[in-house]
């Protein structure tokens, strides 16, 4: 015997949101401004470590300079650990959140 449970549109919408939140546990690498590294070094680092295009790396570098920080990569924690560690090894100021 099959039972059908009718959900209100609001309940269905909330259920869809809950499922999406469970599936998308994203983390971020946030790069912070410092007074040590040059623009060119940061750009080159973002290209090599985070697989940025030249344009992406330049934009992120400008945001870090003028805003103080910028999210440079998002994804699952395990995928970001290595990239985060590599940025730290290069002497960049970053956090994994």
C-alpha cells in the first residue's frame, strides 16, 4: 500500500533548501593583505596554486590590496587543504574557513 503525503509549497521549498545546504558544504581560502609581497608575486602565486587566469589573479590581488582580503578559492575542505598550505609556504597571508 502506498501513502502519499501532500506538502505545502512552503514546506517543499524549505525541504529543497535543506537538501541543498547539506550537499554544499563549501569552504573558502581567504587571502589577506600584507606589506611584504609584491603584486606580481601574488598574481603569479594565485595562477600557479589556485589555477586562476591572469585576469582572475589580477582582480583578486587588487581586491586584497584595496579591501584587505578576498576569497580566492572555494570548494570542499579536503580539496582546499593543499592549496591553502602552499599559499602559506609561499609567504602569503591566508586563512581556510
